[in-house]
C-alpha cells in the first residue's frame, strides 16, 4: 500500500469544505469527511486507477460530492 501525504493546502481545503458543509447541513459534514477518507483509502490501495489530468497529476472524484482529489505518485 502506498504512503499518502497530504499537503498543508490540501488539508486546509478539506477543512474549509467540511466547515462549509457543517454550516449548510451539519449531517452532511460527517458524510463529506467519510467520503473524502474513502476516496483517500482507494487512492492508497489503487494509486494508478484514476484519470491522468496531465503528465504526472491524477484526479479522483469524491463520491456524492462535487469534490476531487488531485495527486501525484512519487
């Protein structure tokens, strides 16, 4: 399994999106974090499974939310 490292910017983005969902519909905030964590776990297990968006950058869509995780494999 690949090691996953989030940049500080990615962590901030997730925190801000979580806060936004919490303000809009508190029950959706927990669903959002669970969906992001599931997406990150899938990336760890299958890092090459997602779409290349340029030479080295891949994009994984977070289920049920208009959110994507962009990542590179080191």
